[in-house]
């Protein structure tokens, strides 16, 4: 539906986004994850047609979008920012604002308002004003306001950053319900990986403005020492990670979860990184690359490995089980 091709975006000469290709297909439930400063919010603003990229092209259904897109096109995509601004007036008036601006008939506007208010648990708040709402409630009102206008693409920037677990679950269930009633694309930027794995069908990670082959569980900012050898050691938490690279200085290391071998004890191996620890969490792993089981372990730093469901059963993996994570120095990506 909406694509970025060959996009390079700069602020004050600083490159903040560098993407060869990024697409949000029709009907997608997509999560973009990454650490603060990775470029997630900038990406959403380009997808929302609020900014034009410094270089490259934005396409809608395969057709190039001009630097000043027509308002009819901009209304097909809606962005809810992390700290949304509500208008003066009640929650009801805020939700109905976009509908009135689009000339939606009063009867239809009432129906849509009631529908999204019920989905997001806002019926009891309709007469309240901004100063009477918590930050989490403000976020829900902003999402309801966006859902009411029925965009083709809904972009959400950290939509549950101020919500508790129950409110987060309610929001994602409301999105799933809305998509079941009327297919549209949802793209969520979040640093909450558990939510991304639970609710998204497609997970993509950003690191330093680029798409990363791994999600942020195994992304680390480090300082690589100078040296002539190909293998260097970077300090991460209380451990050293061996990496094969000629890079030096500040970099981001990425350890692909699928490249980590999980065993119950040390095994004969050529892997330069052999780290012992204990399992802290087991969860289903969902990403664009396929399924499996995500095994989180504290090995001096928290690392996540992905194994098959069969391997997890054979090893009897569970919280507090001792494990060894092994991976080659050449498996570590450097950005």
C-alpha cells in the first residue's frame, strides 16, 4: 500500500534514516522496534506523509507521492504520536472532531463514536476533559479519534507507553476487532518487545536508522578497541563478546537470535562466544522470518535465542534452567 524506496532522511545534515525499501502492505499488523533514537518516529512521519524524505521516493499503491500530497491522500493515513494533543472540549468532542472535519453525517458520526468508545473502554469518560484524564487515557482517546475516521493506514508511536498491562491488552484487542470489521493496515512503533511479539504479524527492527536483521533484545552499543587483528572483544555488561570485524570505535553489535546455539552444558565447538547462565523467560516467537520459541537467558547480559519448539521440549527449557549460549564471532553483525 505505502512504500519507501531509496529513502535517506536528514535533520541538520545528520542522516537519521537510511532505507533501501520499506513497505506497509494493505491489511498488515506490523511492529517496528528499536532503541531510542533508532529512527522509529521519523519513519512514521514519512509514512504519514507529514514530511518528504531528503532523498528517495514515497509510493502509494505503486504511484509516486508528491512532496505536497493532496489532502484526500493524507486523510487515508493517520498518525497517533506518543504524546498526542487533545483539543479543548470533552472526550466525545475529540473523537468526533475528525468526523465533522470530513463532513460525516451526524447519524454516522454518532455510530462511529459509540463504536470506538466501546472498543477502547471510553464510554464512561465521554464527558471528561483533558485535565481529568491520565496519560494512558489520553493515548486511548487519540487512538479512538484516529480509528473513528477509518484510515487505510493507522500509524501508532508507542501507543501503550503510559498504559498498564490491562489497558495495553485492551488497546491491541480493539485494534484486532477493528481490523476484523474493516481491513486496514496498522504500523506500530514500540520498544516493548513482548507486545510486538504477542500482537504483530510482522516485526521489523531499526538500528541507527537502518533495518536490522535482529530485534533489539540482542542489540548493543559498544566501543570496539583499535587493533590489527580481525577478531576483537567488546565489553557488554559483565561479559566480553568476540566479533570478527575491522571496525573500531563506537558501533552497534547485533547477535541474530537464530545464530545462537542453546545447550544444557558446554559442548565441543569452534564458537568463540560460549556463555553460561540461566533461563529467565520462555515465549512463543513471532516474526517475519517464521515461528519458534524465544529463550531469554541471563548470561552476564540478557540474550535471546530462538530454537524450534521440538528443541525446547527436548532440552526441557524453563525459567531458572541452567543453559549455555554459543555463537561464532563471525555471526555478530556490526553497524
